[in-house]
C-alpha cells in the first residue's frame, strides 16, 4: 500500500511522542519496550542484516513486550520469512523497491495493525 504525501497527515496523532534514536538496539529495547511500542528496523539497504537483526531480536527472551510491533524495512526482492523465532509476519507493504514487513508474537496477533 502506498500513501500520497497529503494522506500522511492522518498519522500525525499516532506519531506524537515518537522518538528516533541511533544507538545499540538492545539498549533501545531495554529503555523503550512496552505493549504499544513500535520498533522500526532499518538496516543498510541490500544487505542480509534485516533477517539477522530480526533473528537476534527473536533470540532475546523477554526483550520485547507482548503487543509491540516490529517493522523491518528491506529490499522488496528480498522476502523475509513468515516466521522468525517467536515472531510471525502479519503484513507486508511494498512501495517500489522497498518493503515494510510487520511482525508480532502469536499471542499479540489479535491487536495487529489492520
């Protein structure tokens, strides 16, 4: 799904209080983890780091709260697995050569983004 720039204003309310951080991901998770948290993973383009980062996240028991969403940006031609550790992909948006894949743990899928 793609959005016209004018359409993005409707997300303004949901993004209030959003933070952008550039630090070690484990430190960020420890400081920010919560039920309504959205983690956006944006590894270097055209690299296998999207899968590796998601796998590392899945291998950390209890690191992400139930209900949080993990979004991974990656190259469209690189399909991410439907399942990585405890995470299941519930949505994929393709915008040209870039994709966003959305993941949650099965127990929190009832509240997944529509």
